[in-house]
């Protein structure tokens, strides 16, 4: 196990992995943006897939770097980078990242990607609702809470099931996980 | 979807197959107790948050909140156009035929306009960039003349 906190130097295999996962989250942000949604406020959260897969692949420093890059990518794609709306994305993503990484560290293999994903998605949406009540909508935000949290549960569950199946069958992922354990 | 490296032909468990977790077979999902606990916790959070979220008593009405935290209340059954001042400019809220919608907005993403019109208590339309929040309250407590609009 090498240095757990620093961002890896370019060229090192972990840096390539971080670059790949970042690119994947950019790409998935764009895909998410293109998919028509039944409700405009719905989000699928598929751009979180790299973060979910990365709990076993990256140490905490690069993992948080991936979270930051995901926020940047998402804000670039949706055009909210220099508005305060990006603050919601930032808070939600970092909360999800910390919760997911924490759950993996705490529970190890006793929780699969399904549980990790649900915790991440719901906590991300919960933080955004709290932020919405503090920054913009005040008490009215309590009305959006049930919908938002239920959405997080549903999309988190779906993404978790996908990630768990992907992890079980992907050789690339198996190899990356081997490498990560060093 | 999935990473490009995934299409490696047949998926037999090679020598480098994952050995660590309770090695689930590909395609079979094996959930743990903590997975169930996480889902249950999330579900109960959803349930708790829905308690008392909506003030459903009284006449059906439109409540509009603006960037300054002020709220305006209008009856849902009177057609009206309400301009709401936000940080980006004027958002127009239109009450028409017992439904309410954000008709125009100066925001870049137009999510609020795309959300369309709402008419039932608990429904809401929000514009995050221009900080306008429109919701419908009331209208469910009197079972006698429910939803006259649908008859």
C-alpha cells in the first residue's frame, strides 16, 4: 500500500485509472443530459457509476479528486459551472462520495455496491434538499424532500444493482481491483 | 454501457477473477444484511419526510415563494398571470383552468418551464436559478366536491 493521500503522478497506473474513471464520468454526464426524463427534476445519477466502482479501486485522495472532477464535468455539461447551482452538485457529490467511501471502509464486504449506492444516492439528495431549504426555498423545501429522497432510493438501487453485476462479470474490473490491492 | 474493456468474449472466471467478496456468480445478485438495512433506512427516510410535507387542508390554492422568502397565495380557480421578480429577472407564473405553471423564465436551463402545469396538492414546480418556487396546497379535505374539474 503506497501513499494513501497524495494524487498520483502522471504515468503511474493509478493516475491512468483516475483519468479513465474521470473521462467515464464526463461521458456519463453527457449521456445523462441527453436522456429525456418524465420529470425535468429527475436525475438518473448514472454519472455516479465511476465513483461507485472506484470505492474498491482508488485510495481516498484520488477518490475525492474523482468526485471533484465529476462535479466539474457535470457542471460543464449542464452549463451551471459558474452559477450557484453548481454548489448543489458539489455538496451532493461530495456527501455521496464520503458516505460511499466510508461505507466501504467501515463495512468492507458486508455491504455490496447495492447498499453503498443507495446510501450514496439518498444522502446526496438529502444534502441537496437541506441546502435548498437553507439557500433558496426555506421551509417550502420540505415539499420537495419526499420526491427527491424516493428518487434517490430508486436510482441508487438501480445503479447499485448494475454496478454489482458489472463488478461480478467484468475482467477489467477484476484486474483493476487486483492492482488496487497491490 | 460499461467500460470498453468489458467485452472480453466469454465470461468464464479466469485466474484473475475476483476472489474477495462472497464471490457472487455473474448474473446472480447476492445481497447482504447491510444492503437490506441500507434500503430500509432509505425507505423510512422517504416515509418520514413525507409526513406533514403537504398542507392539504382548506381551499385549493397556489403558493408562490420568491428569492426573498416571501410567499404569495392565490386561489387555484381564478385565472391570473403573476410576474415574480428573481435574481435573473421576471418569471411569469400562470394560473389557468385550475392549473398553474411557470410560463416563462429568464433562467438558462428552462427546467421550470419544461415541468409543465400542476394542479394537485403537494405538486410543485421550481426554478432554482431564479429562485421561484410554486406549489399547490389544500383541496383534499372536503370529500364532497372533490375534483370538480374532472367531471
